[in-house]
């Protein structure tokens, strides 16, 4: 699974994808496919691709106007579940990564 894959998925599903980074920060991929790290002050001392490779849990938050009567749920997904959403090529890559 690559950052580009998650960016495409966030655009396609119109959702924000959150995952934890080393050092207690969080990466948010917006519904526009932009990876942001809220709270980052200055040049990062990490690589998003590397931290994504270590991420095990992802939070999917619907983008857009919230429906107050029927809010869309925030879903927590494992790495394998996200890989399945991305398709067969990413699921195979995730399985190979697990074997390392």
C-alpha cells in the first residue's frame, strides 16, 4: 500500500483517512487527496511513506456537510481491510509486507 493509493481512495470515496505517525502525530489525507500533518511546525524528520508502511489502523471519516439527524459513522479499519478496499494488487503487496 502506497500513499498514492490512499490519496486516490480518499478522492473516490470522498472521505478523510487518518493514520498515526511516529512521535504522536497523525497524517490526514483529505477528500481532495492531500496528505496533511496537523500540528507540524517546520520541516518533518520523518517520511510519510515509511510511517504509512508501519501503520496498522486507519480511521475513515466522511467528508462534506454532516447530517445532524443521521451522521455518517467514522470507521476504524485494519491495514488488511484497507488493502482489500484498494484492490487485489494492494492486498497482495500487504500480504508480502506481513511476511517480512
